[in-house]
């Protein structure tokens, strides 16, 4: 018998990431609230920039994403040389895990943190270490208690997906101050632009001060370009050098770079998206509480909601919503089987989801 190729040890232990559903047979108008995508959609300027490149598809993109990095540097007051763009921030999460952790090393993440962290750690051959949370929020002291000489990376999604909670600036600083300088702190601020709290800071300050911090951002959320897969890291020169050695040479496509630059320049579109979220997330949270459901207070563009016991549990709610064309996200993979995560959509979508949940609770 011919032996088939075997992947490295541990690869087959990975439970593949399962994204939100996007289709339901027989339903024409779907309400898609499963993937924390933008409610309002992209800036028309970004769409125009994307379309304008239709005649240049035979050209390779700029492998260094120079214009995009310069636009990011201008917009956020950063050093362009220490920005690295990626095929979504997912690519950067995987690369950081692969470059800084391996067999025998540990990668810490909070228990209900973004699932790509343990997947990326396992793919790198490292051991993912989930740390318990307090009130569905990353717990700095619990994380520090688990740090050892083996800890190569601490991943902190801030705000966190799927809980929607965040760790305030001072607590992030306390976490960083107590970490060994050999441990990389990755602050994944995918939802930063939605946060309106003055005790929040996405990680720029710490990146400017320390060699062992990387901040990750994305164009998939408030900039509404999830289909194009653009993310970026801001980090020390040393970390940027490492990422630039291993990333795909042409990892961000030409139309994606152009659309991202245009999206960045359309500040009014981002403001509209934030204002929409500031109205409809609190409205949705209030409505859910009015229906008697437990809601985790969120600072992002989604809400984690807890359902009662059978027969009105989260699985039944998911199926009921889906049968009416509303897609939400089940949370079993995150260790939160009693919950659904529901993204903030348009006004009529939010009203529809509240009506359907109300009907479900009366079944
Ligand atoms: C916390 C967090 N980080 C990263 C990502 C990945 O984003 P991207 O589309 O840039 O790969 C997501 C997407 O849901 C996320 O929630």
C-alpha cells in the first residue's frame, strides 16, 4: 500500500473555523447578521476605486502596498515603515503565530476570544492556552497568572469577538507592563472604529512605546470591505521585518489596495457607520432586555444574547430565525452554547429580528 502524505503532528487536531452562514434555500431576501459585516456597506468612493481597476487586472499589485500604508500613516498619524498589510487581519494572525511560536511554546488567548487565535497557534505547532474570563471579559490578572517562560504570544481581541466587551486602556497597559519583553502582545482591534468610550485605546500608544506589541486592524468591519480581504498590522520595525519576510509577496490585490485607500479617505462614510451603530446597537440591546433576554453590553457592531433553557434555547432560536430568513451566529464553537451573536444591520433588519425573536419566545 502506498502511504499518503501526512501533515505535521497536531494539524489534524485543528477544528476548522466555520464562518457564518450566508444562504438559505428557498429564501429570497436574507437578513445577514452572522458575520459582523457593515450594515451600511462600503463608501461609494471605495466601490468606484475598485471598479476603476477592472481594466488593469493583468497587472501585479504593488507588493509593498505603499500607497495604502502611506494613507494609513496619514490617517492615523503612524510610521508607514512599521505598517504591514495583509490578506485580511486573518493572514497577519496566522503569520504572527507561525513566526513567533512553535512546538513547545504556548499562545495565550481569553476563553471566549476570537477562534482564529487557537487555530493559528495549533497550525504553528504551538499549544493554545485559553484563560478564563470574568463576566465574559478578558481578565488581565488571570492572563498574567498563566504567563510562563513558554508564553510566546498573548492574543487579545479588544473589543472581543464574540462577546463585544473590551479591556480599558489602563488594564491593557498593566498587562503589557507585566509581560516579559520576549512575549509578543497582539492587540487585535478589528472593531476599534466602533468604540466610542474614552477609556479605550486600540494599541497605537503601546506600539509606539514597546518592541513587543503588535496592533491588528481590518478593512472588513467599519470600512465594509470584507470581500476584498484587507487587514494591517502596526508594530515595531523588528516585527514588521519578520512579517515582510514571510507574507505573500502580492498578498493584497490591486483593486483591494485602491478601494481601501478610498475608504480611508471617506471619513464621512465611517462616521455614518459609527452613528448608525450608536443608535441601533443600544436600541437592539434594550429591545432584547425588554423581551426578557440577557445581553452582554457591547461596544462593537454586534450583540451577544443569551437564550433560556429548552425548548426556547439558542439552537431553537437560531433555527426559528433562519426559517424566517434571518441568519445569526451560533456560539457553540466559542464555548457559549446558550448564546447567539447577532450583528447590527439596517433599521428594518433590526426591527425584523426583534419581531421574530418576540414571536419565537411566544412559541
Ligand atoms: C477580532 C477579529 N479579528 C480579526 C478578524 C478577521 O478579520 P479580517 O476580515 O480582516 O480577516 C475578525 C473577523 O471577524 C475578528 O472578529
